[in-house]
C-alpha cells in the first residue's frame, strides 16, 4: 500500500487533484499484528494523497490512524488485539506525582546530574513546621484506629523509627528527631510536587545548554531531517529489535522511509499544521524520535521510538509530556490557527504493558467502537473493560432506549454517507483510464459491470467507517482487482 521512497508529499497516481481528497480504499483483510505478532490482525486501509489536516482529524474521531501515506482502522469484532483510539485533553491536563518524577529523572539525566541521592537532612535543616508535626505525632500516639492502608503504613513507619531510636542515649529525643526529619522530607516533597507545573519543567529543560540537550521539530521535507535520517533509522532498527524483539521482519531502510518518513498530509506551514519529526538529542546522540501530526485543533503522536538504553527513564511518558507542554503554547507561535485542544495518543490495547502509561495522561479518553463517541477512561471505560474482559471488545455508550429506532437512524445515516461519496469509474476495458469521479447517488446502472453490487457494498462499508462528514470530502478509488473483475 505504501508509495515508494521517503516522499513528503507523493505524486497522485490517479489523476490531478480535484476539490475532494482522493483515496485508494482496500477492504478488511488479515495481516501481521504488531502486538501479538500473529497473522490475525484484521484491518482496512486507505492510501491518501494531500489529505487536509481537518479531514484527518475527522477520520481520527472514527478510529483511523495514519502510517506513512496510508490510514488504517481495525475490525473490532474480528481482530486479535482490539485497538481503542485514545486521546487526552491538552487544556485540562494535570501532572501526577509519577509524571513529575519522570520529568525530574530525565532532567537529571540530560543535565548530567545523575549522582547519588542527597545525604540525610541534619537537625539544623529541619523547619519549624516539620518539628511541630513531629510533636503532634508523638502526642497523639498515632492516627485513629483504622484499617485504612495509609494508617497501616503510618504505624509501620512509626514502629521502624522506634526501633532505630531505641539504641540512642535518649530514645524519646531521638524518636522526635527522626519523626521531624521524616516530616520535613514529606512536607518538602509535597511542596515541590504542588509547586512545579508542566510549564515549570518546560522552562527548566529550555535553560539547558543546547549543545548538550536539544529538541528539534523537523518537517519531512527539511534538509535537517534528510541529514539525520540515517541516525533515525539506526535508532528505529535498534528499538524494533530490542524492545519489540522483531528480528525476522523486514526493517529495511526503504521500509522505514515508507512508513515513518513518507506522509500524505498536506502541510499548512503558515499555521504550523502538518507532519513533524520531534527528535531528542543529547549532544550528538539521538535519544528518540516522536512522529507527530499537527492537525486543525489537535495533534497526533503517530509513532515513537527511542534508544532502548533509556527504558528506565520512561521515555514514552516523557515524550507525551513534552508534546502536551508544546501544544499548550502552540497558538503563541502560530496565532493564525486555533489553540490546541487534544493530543491523540494512538491506540490503547487493554493489558498491553507498553501502552499502560497512556492511561495516566489524564483526562484520558477512549473512543467507543460502536457509537464513535469519546468517554472518560477513569469514570466509564476502565470498569467496562474489566467487566467485558472475556468479550472481544467493550461498548462504552449506554444502550439505546429504543434499539429499533436507533438502528433505523444508523442505517439511514450510513446510506446518506455512502451516497455522499464520489467514486472513480472504471475505463471501457475495466482499467483505471478515465479520471472521472461520480457521486454514488448518481452512478449509472451497472457502472462496475458484474462487480457493481460488490462495489456498492465496499462503498457502504467505507462510508460507515469514515462517517458522513468525511464521506462528503472523499473521492474514492476502489481496489484495481475488483474493478478488473467488472470490466464486462
């Protein structure tokens, strides 16, 4: 399906570009799964040319994802590893304690400050608030009798401190000092975590020496990307063979260019929309690359790969946090476009440990595979995924009050979407000769010969997968094999 070479905007093979976006549609078929490595993934594909960013955003809201010059969507009832489209709200994102630790860990690493942990606090460093908290702890002799986990942890910590203080000359004074020391650490940690926002960490990274650590946003047609393409390929190859342990697949340079460098999105440089390679450099060493599509009022992380030696630094979380920080200020660099609202995070596969970090990017949302509506992961999706663990996939939307009426409305909408599509007619001999597109509602009888019924079924399937808004923007080329069958 991929067009050849590392083309940023490949030449359309189906005639000159019209007012609609042209796509070559290929129906569902089995292929190799990137998660379980079996040949049991069931996926439909579209190859696109010069796709507007607004159209791709609409496709993403129906579960499609870009890979190179093609878009794919899986069949949730049939595929081996159901893939839920996911996103997070840039405007409402809040850092967690775990994410702050990740940012501090990476900041220490790239800043060259990975030394030993600091020494224990001395008595002179304890502030009045910590001492007061220690006095209250001793006076109260512990929290109320409770079986809550935090109270049990508090009692265990107090028992350990009493054991340490027992050998001192004055056990009570030593216990007071140890409690104050513990309280000081806890208070300072709480203050540090609450004070530092994502913007604070972004400023800390920006203050680093660019010769040591640098983040580069490069467009696919830039000279800087061409000059660093072999560095990217070396990092990509090492990542696939080490992290995913894919040693038998064809990870050639040409394949890398097809799926990672080629793009079918039409760039809008005035508003900063289009595809970027976000490169993370430590000196002359490439740490990782996030391939990002900046769309109308959102962005999509298409694929992220990194040096496997950095696994302990949680590179996936760090890159997502960097994107969230950059997107929150995108409108300041490109005021011609609207502010960024969402960061699409690719697919979420329940039970896949490599993707688990995504659910921590709250508010995290998943797309309902049946209604194509977004639902909050913590309040809706998590419980339904657990309850439907034995099923093929979970529906997040509540059942319709009137199933028959809902089904009729859905069928009517699908038919209207199909009729809104334009499709390319085959030539007199059944080949793709005439660059003529006709709305499905205006198709003449027997337009595809013996394959007319099959062609209409395919168009109906595509319309259901993309939705009515996207259908009105597409001019479809069906599979050549189908058209050749209908040449009579």
